[in-house]
């Protein structure tokens, strides 16, 4: 073969390699990389921890009764109905002389965030801080104090007084009373405290889900909007206040007990397999993607551009 021809071939190969590094197709952008929402009305697609958000709106950074913090993280986008709900919640708090700091809502197109959070994917979740320091920088504020002593799993005290007080009760109750709210995640010790101390007016405890963490902030989750046909909600919470043995599921002793049982079972399984090796199974076929998964994949393909201003009539 002619030398110059070979050189041309080599150059062409190099161009192809540069255009498609590692010979692969260009990968779609990840949800955490988007700066702008997609055009159109808001729609939650998929599940709270495995979905996305079309047509997100930007939450104003400050409104009556609330202020967003750490907006540099770009997680102040949400469903239009959540934005309206949060504005109303702020007003209801202000009427009681309260104001709150709001942390993460969702990303411009929802989806998985780059750290910590697994939910908040569909524009229906939001984090509210229990405390509101008097003076602070909303961008650099470090986490407000926990209301629970994380070591003893008892409610935290300061100067012989409980940190948890009337303010926190009102924040939770106002949210839980709202029909749009599906559930609220709080630390299990906070729910236990409320179960033990509230003697009347306790029906709203139904919506408080005892969880791990959530001792400096609580997490509000709204129902799927009726119009969003591909939004996947959660099974309803069982009736009642939930002041029962399930309350302690996240407690230290219960967690350690679960780990112990899981280890024992794994050991037993390994012994059984060693004695009685199972026949190799044919490889399982990957299930077809769901409608919500296909729609979220489509959302990743829409260019990341600022929204066109829609003319208002
Ligand atoms: Zn959260």
C-alpha cells in the first residue's frame, strides 16, 4: 500500500477517535448536569426516588414565611403545584409568626442528584429546617442544630430544656394538616416524643413517618398531582397515628438486630450452597423499560437551553 494513503488512513482514524472517545456513542447528560428545565407545563414522571420532572418552575428564593438556602446547588426547581403549595405554607406559617428555611427541592429536570439525596426526583419533595438562626448567610449556612441527641437517641436538651418546642410542633402540624401532603419524614425519636407527649389532637401524627436522620430538618412529600398520569405514588400509610412498635424500626438496637440476622442468614445460605451447589440458571432477560423510564430518558435528550419567554394573553 502507498505510504501517503496509509498516513491519510491514520489521520482519519484519529479524527474518528477524537469525535467518539473510547469508540463509544456520546453519552447523554446526567440529570445533575442540567441548568435549565424543559419547556411546557410541570409534570412529575416516575417515582419519588426513580423519576424526573418536566416543565419545572424556579422557586423564588424568598417569599412570605420562607427563604431558600444554598441556592448555588441549583436545587430550587420544582413542580408548579409544589411551588404554589410552598408559597401557601409560608403564608400559613407567617400568620402564626413563623418563618422557615427551605433546603433542597429538585433539580431543573428532577432526577438523581449528585450526592446524598436519592429522592426529590419528581418535584414533589422538599426539605425544611427546624431551626432558623437569627443571623446567617443563606449560601454558607452550616447545618442548624439537631433536635435529637444522636448518641443516646433521646430528645436533645440545652440548659435543662428540650430543644424541641412549640415552634417545631407548629411547623410539622401545619404541613401535616394540608391535604396535598402525602407524608413527612422525621427522626423516629421526634415522632416518639410527639406520641408520648401529645394527649389530644393527634390524628395528624398519621402522616409523620419515623425515619433515620431528619433531626435538624424534616422532609415533606406531596401526593402525585391527579393530572400527572405517569407519576408513581407510594402505597398509603396504614391507618392510625403510627404510635406503635413500628416507631422504633430505625432505632440503634433495632438496626443492630437486623444486621445480626442478615449476617446469620447469609452465612446459612453460603453453607447450604457449599453442600448443595445449585444448577446454573440461564441469564435473566433485562425487563423492558417502563413508560416513565422512557419518558425520563427522552427528557435527557432535550437541549439544555434557557426557556423561551411564553407570551401571556
Ligand atoms: Zn429530603
